[in-house]
C-alpha cells in the first residue's frame, strides 16, 4: 500500500490478490490493456468483509455501468468466471 501527501492510498498487487479468496491475475491480464479485468476488479470489492464507503461506491458503479454475462470479459462482468472461482472455495 502506498500513500501520497494528500493521504490517498494506492494498493499494488503482483500476480495475485489475497483476501478472503485468492484471485490469480496471471492468466487473465491479457483481457485488458490498462488494468485487471472488470470481473477481477468487482471480485476484489465484493469479497471485502469490512467495506469502506469507496468500495460500496465502486461496486455500485461497476454494476450500473456494466452488463452481467457469460461469454467474455470485454466490458462485461463474467458470471461464469465468478462461479468458477467461488466454487473452488
């Protein structure tokens, strides 16, 4: 975690996000050129058991701005990937 002079925090994860579930980014980084795929971002928000206001806002924005789907990850929250990942736990 990094903080700037205005006390904004930035989380940096390499390869995997570890919290209540492990999200391995390595196999899916190619799906988006600038960041992790939307579905992975969504999962980092909703698995947090101590939600901050920004996490709630981010989650609502993701759900309002993107469709739910099964086929791909291009601007879609991939329900197949969510089910696969969560069923492993």
